[in-house]
C-alpha cells in the first residue's frame, strides 16, 4: 500500500522525515482536538437535549419534549428554513463570483498569482468584527453610498434599504466568506488538466458543453470544499445578522443563544443537535453526490 | 419558587425608599476611606463582571497597596454569569457582577454569600435609597455591594420629533416607522410592552397581560429598525440619524451628542420606566475572600468612582462623587444623568428575571422571527 509520502511529490529526505512519524500518531493531535472540541461538547449537548432540565437543575428523566418544542413550532422551523436559505444563497453567490476570479488567477504568471493570493487573504489581517462594521460605514444612512448618491443629486434623502435587512446580511457574508471559496476553487482549477478541455473542443464540443460536461464535474471537489467553508459557518453566523440584520434579522443561532440565555438549556441543546445533524447529513449527501473518491482517485 | 415573589418585595422596598432622597445625599459627608486597608493579602482577586466597572489605575493602586492582582473576566449576561459561577465556583472566581433582581436568584442558587457591608466605612457613602434596600439583604448582611443604577430613559431626537411625547404610546406612532431601536434583551422589550398595556408587574406578567404585550409588540414592530445586542450600537444608530428613539441609561443624550449625533431629549413615561441597579457579590467559597472584600472597599472610593461616573455617564450608588461634582460647578451634569435624583429609584420597574422567562422569550421570538 502506498504511503502518504509516496503519493506526494516530495524530496526523498523529507519522505524519510514523514516516515519518522507513524501515521496513527500523526492523526493524534487532530483526533484529540476533534474529540475534545467537537465530539465531547456534542455528546454533552445530546445528553442535555433529552433530559428534563429546569434552569440549572438536571433531573435524570428522559424526555423528547425539547425536540418536540423545536420541531413542532412553525416559528422556529421558519427561522431554520430562513437560515438555510440565507446560507445557501451566500454559498451560491460566493461560488459564482469566485469561479471567474479563480480562473483568472490560474492564468496569471506564477509570481503575480502569489501576490494576488496574498490580496485575497488580506482581509483576514483585520478583525472579523471590524470588517463587519466597515460595511456599516458603506451602507449606512450617512454611509459612502448614500453620501455619494446625495452628492451627485441622484437621491434627495438617504436610501434606507441598504442596511438592516436580510439582503445586507447576505451581502456582508459574501464579502466575509468569498476568500474561502476563491481559494478552494483556485486550488481545484490549478490542478485541472487543461488537455481535457482542449480535447473536448477538438472533438467539437461547444464552450457551454465543455463547461457542463468537462469543467464542472472536475470542479466538484472545489465546489464541495467551497460549500463546506461557506455554507457551514454561514449557517452558524451570529454576529453578522445581529449587527447588519434588521428587526426581523433572526437566524437560527441567534435563537439558540437566546434559549441558552433564558436558561432553557434543553431546548437550546436540542436545536444545536438538530442543526449539527442537518449539517452532517447535508455534507454526507453532497460528498456522495460529488463522488469525491472517484475524482481524487482514492 | 421563593424568588418569584420578589417583585412584591421589591415594590415594598421601592415604596419605603421613596421617602429618602437627594437631601440625604447633599448632607452626606465623604467617608475617610483608606483604599485597600489590608496590608498584604493573598490573591489574586478573580472578578467576573461588566467592563465598565473599573479603571486600570485603581487596579494598579490596589496592587501597590496589597500586593494583590485583580484579574477581570468580562461578563456578558446574568444567566451566563450564573452558569459560569456554577461551573467555576469559588476556586475560579471571587467576585461576580450581578443585576438587581438576579442577585437574590444567585443567592437562592447558593453561588454567592452574604457579607457585612455595613461594617465597611464605604457603606456610609451609600445613598439612603440603597441603605433601605431589603431585597439584597439577609438580616444585616448584604448579598451584593451596590454599584450603578439608572432608569432606561426613552431618548428622542428633538430635531425630528418636535412635539414632546406625553405617553409611552408615542412609540406606536406610524411617523416613527423604522426609527426605533432597543437592545436585544428579550424580556426587557416585552416588559416595555407590558408597561404600554398597563401590566401590573411588567416582569411578572400574567398570561392575559402577556397576550396583550405580544399584540403591542406586533404593533411596535413596523417602527423598529433593529434590536442590536449592545448599547453602544444604539448610540451609534441615534448619532448617525438612523433612529430617532431609543432606550438608554441616564447619560444617553450626552453619549449620543459626543458621538456626533443630534440633540436628544429624555422622556420618562408616566406609565412607568424600566431601570436597573447592579452590584458585585462575593462568590460562595471564594478562595481569596479577604482580598475580594478589600477590593470591594477599595473600588468605591470617590477617587475612582468619580471618573467612572464621568466616563460612563450614569449615576452610581455613592454620594461622594455627587458632592465633588457640585463643588466643581458640575451640578448640571449630575442632574442630567439623574445623579442628584435617587428618588427616581422608587419609580423604576426594576429589571429582573421573570419567573416565566420562557414565555417572554417565546413572545419575542414569535413576533420578531415571524
């Protein structure tokens, strides 16, 4: 069986270095991190979600009440649906906007590519919160856009629709997450075998056919990675909807936080479990449909 | 549960405290407080409290006087504090900051312990309204050392709203479409609506009152631009003209003006006004109890309290700084932030955990998320 080092094109002396660490040991740190920061908290949440808890007092009595409260309440399902929709919209927009840019990047000379990639990740050098607040100075009543429009005489009073609604939340989220989808798609596109595109065109395929039948299937790992990097954190967004969203700008995590703050740990935990289960199911379905094993040749 | 009855106790307390007032404050003499009396204490003092409590210089002074460090962990909410203290206990925290009616709740949960605040010289500097407080006392022992207090005044943009409001119902005026913002404190928002519909106790509404409050919230929603999580956000929204009405503590107008905003005027609805007072409690089994008590004595010295009042622009529970402000010819400032009107305490509907907090949350979520 080929080792990881055999599969990766690295120098022999570095391969030896890799061999020094037994594969199981190499996985230990990430396994421990996953266990302590994901599996264990989820386990606790799962237990809490099926117990009767009155404020801080746990009674070891099983109940489905917490799940029923969430799943039978049309309001909370509506908020969950809205959150899924907003996460999906953000993901799709990020992928659609990233694709041409990532393609453009791969066509640049290597040295310029590196500079451009630094520019892509440049926003990460500033704080997340600062980047969210920066949009308020752009979209706000006295923001850049409104001042510009008023100075140009296009509008008489500030446009109030630019901020504090679901659209502005998606807009800011796209800005926040687009570097992730760009990097994922760029990595994929860079490894794309261009001879396949040329072959398809030589065989008479039209550009749209080349894109749909050759490029898109080969891009699935990149799209899948983009989905993971954008959809999941967006579904768990708390700060952006709270700052940029309007009076009705609740997303599912805001609701979960409010349940916990109201000491309804059982209901909050049930919501978390449902949300995580939903995300895991989505990832698995996507992974299956993307047939990553075949694409990666595992 | 016993603490469900506290709103009644609170009302009793407020009624009794109404008699005392600014006169007591005016006549009060500053106590000769020796910050950090203790010579060398075992520390550090671990504090879980709100960020607006203390300045670095007083922490430095305390270190110099006692050899004790003070470690601060920022608090974000009473329920979260309660959870943290339950988990960490006296090994992890010595002091916890708690709001008004949450204090008895903490005591009932067995996470804080009473202490003899009245034996501290700093006690003499306390406003009489606070001295008469029964809700925080067990016999002569105190559950918390009082700190700040304030009504949540309804501040309105005087440049946009020309006719001064006369009732809380002005919030429902269609002219204010998307011009109101309130902090995302679900039970407070519902309590405001409780005041609007004439609920007997806005923090312990009956099902019928809650139904009315829900309808009122529905009527209010078209006028709400957003429910931001932080007060600072309200200041910013009012300053840039996005909103014309908001509920902020005493110095709201000054804070908005300083942020480059318009002239705001305060309105205390005759139907009632929400307000708070808060304090610091000694965590049960606190590892560094002596040092924690020394810190409590140290932190309320006028030398530190005055800059705190000036910075955060809301009154504190101590008279000393008020005297200094008056002597310095800054009585107007003190008046603007209600510092010289402690009798307002008796008119406030004190923020607290409703016994049926889940019902409050559901109403908020149903109307806001719907």
